[in-house]
C-alpha cells in the first residue's frame, strides 16, 4: 500500500484578517511537513484581499466552480482528482501545532 498523502485546504477570503488565516494554515503545515503537496480550494474569495505571504512551493490553488460550498469542496475535489492516496482535508482557519 502506498503512503502517498497530502493536504487539502478550503479557503474563502473576504478581508485582510481572513487572508491571514490561509497563510498561517500553510505555515503551520510546513513546520511539520515541509515537502508535502498542499491543494488550496478557493471558494469565491474577494481577490482584492487575497495575498500570499510567500511564494509557496508545492502548493496548487484551484478556483471552485461551486460557490458557497466550502465545507464540502475538499471532499468533492479529492474524490474527482485523487491527488494522493490519503488526504488531510481542513478549513483555512485550522492550524496544526
């Protein structure tokens, strides 16, 4: 059995504060998993506020075609794309410590 795994983060940015959430979420993941693939699924963010703190490596951002379905998007896109054998699916306001 393969041990391939990665992270899927759902994101909705509508202010500078919520922009900090997804950046912090990625920084926390990178602290423990520096090379694992991270997929960010964007749920209709306001791009006036979206700004990455760094040029993230091994992070892909997908624009969801479904608006306001944030909690389900991670599961849906994982089922469709199967980027890895196993996934940690989380909201952008969850921080791994």
